[in-house]
C-alpha cells in the first residue's frame, strides 16, 4: 500500500515537473497559454469500513488546466501582426474552400501567401466576416466566414463623371474681355486650376478651368466671372443651356438678358458665375453644368477604345468673391484608374482596409472572433491552436469591440502569459516533492528489507 502511495506521489511530482518545463520552454511562444497541473487525493471507503481510521491511497492528476489570462503585447512594424486585447480567439481554417474544419488561436503572426491570402505560420487561412462597400458586416455567422484575401490591384477603372470645385475669386483682379479668351495666352484670363480625371480605360487626363473677370457695367451689387474649360488643352463645350455672346451695350453696361453661357470669337463657351455685393454666390447651390460628350468627332480628347459618350458634371460648391487672393479650397473628381496596393490597415474592430495608388480605399473583410463558455475545455492541437469540444461548448462568433469580445491591435503580438519567475519557483517545489516521495519509497523499501531479514 505504502509503495503505491509513494509511487503516485512520484508520478504526480513528475507531472508537475513536466508541466512546468513545458511552460518554461514556451516562454517566448507567441499566443501560448501556460498550464497548471491540478491534483486530488485518492480515497476509498465502504459502508463497512471504519472511516475514522481509513488512510488515503495517494494522489492522482485530475487535470492539466490551461490558464487563459491576457499576455503582454509586443509591438511590431508589421500591420498584419494582430493581437487581441481582451476576450476572444482568431478563427483559422486549413482548407480554403470550407470553413467547417476550424481551429482557434490567440497567436496573430499573420502574413500573405503566394495567392494574397492572410495565413498563419502553419499556412492556415485567417477567417473573416464579409462586408459591404461601406465596411459594415453583412453577416456575423461563423458559417459565412471566408479567408481574407488582399488583392494587389483595385479592380476596374471608373471614368470620371463629376468634378467638384470650391474657390475664392479675387474681386480686385483686373477686368478682361471674355471674347478675347485664348488658353495659350495667360494675359487673356485671370486664373486657372486643374484636376486629373480618368476615361473609361483608366487613362488620365488633365481638366483645366480658366477664370475670366469681365466688365460688369453699372449693375450695382452684382459682378460676374466667366469660366472656360479644356481637357488636355482641348476645348470642352458645355451642353444643356442656351449659348449667346457675352454682350455689352455702347456704354459698356452688361445687357440684362445675358445668357448663362458666354461664347468667345474663337468658339470657346464658358459658364457665368454671379456674386452679390458681399462676395456670396447668387446662383443655384451647387451650380452644376454638364459638358458635351468628350468623344465627339474631331475632339481628339479620348483615345481609341474609350467611352466616347463620357461627359463631365461640373459642380461649383458655394464659391466666393472676396478681396483676397485666388484660393482653391476644394477640387475633387470621382474617377479612378487601376491602382496598385500601397497599404493595408486593420482597425480595432477588425475591419481590414486596403489602400491603392489610385487613391481608392477598399474595405475587404472584418476579422472574426469567437468565444467559448468554458475555455479550459478546449482541445489542444498544437501550433498554439485549439479546437472546440463537448467540454468547451460551441464557438460563439462576434465582432471585435462588441459585447464580451476584446479589441484587435494591429502591429502587435500577444506574448506568452508565462511568468518565468513563478515557474522557476514551481520547478524547485516540484523537485522537492519528487525528492520527498522518493525518500518515502526508500524508507518503505528499508522497512520491508528489515522485515524479510527477521528469523
């Protein structure tokens, strides 16, 4: 009996030593969770035995329980390194085509494979929820998760259809004759501004707006500016409004029925912006004008194969005319060319955003997190990963920064939660226990030797 008790003590001490040694070996393993050997005494009794004199039968290992406390964060320069600050596990799958065989991990050292998928060090695919174009998750079900893919190009080109401008025009600029406007002669216009736009093939073009301050005559409290347009230096006509010459009478006064468009002797047609005596724009807000198709025969603006029906909607968003320098405060366009990947960022809510050289920002997916009713019931499968079991309960999916789920930290890794000092003390304690139980075994052996030698 005493032999078995001593042997059980030695086995328990050995289990404690093994557990402590494993913790120490993984002190630098990213996402590792320390384990603790838990023991219970062995006690047997029956209804006919005397419980007051019963002796225990030794010790047994009940469980090697993992401790899922938070590890400290180590910050890196890799945006794909992820750490969870709080509760939850990353979801990975070994198969790109199915999300059924899933593993769960706190190790977030991810990288991009040859097919642009985010994978861990073992090649397992990081799973994420699908999102719409605004970045909102379309589903938070674990069955709808997909591997995160980061395309190196930003889709098909989008032709420019709208251009927005906001500026201040200097009321003190000299007066010029719009009819004499010549884009090649800077003396015939006051100011200009340009924006890069794109055709249907993604080819870039420069759209230029020329501002001319005409004679405003005796109409007190109102002044005008005429704006002409060109793409790649070639005239762009306006459509949708009657065209007439910007006329003045014999006294130099502006004729009251001057149309919204002005036309030069050279055929250039421009829009008229009207301002009141405090420099505020008096037209519709925004003033929207539409060009004629850029692919008209003889225009020579668009290259072969591009959409010749492309037009530009030009919106002046609350321009002003103050006695200060010409200043453009807004100049936007909605077209894009094919872009190359320039940056990947992952927010605290797990949203993966790709930025491309054409200026587009594309939300790709939202990293999925899961939690369990009993984390210690998870089954270890190696590579700092676990699988769900009957003891752990099913995986409950959700988004980072919501409910009991923690936040995701990009450019960071969660270190092992092993306290090396504590483990070394435990190692000494386990060694003492092993020695004590070995001594018990030795004493039992000596006693039996003495008994066998009695004659």
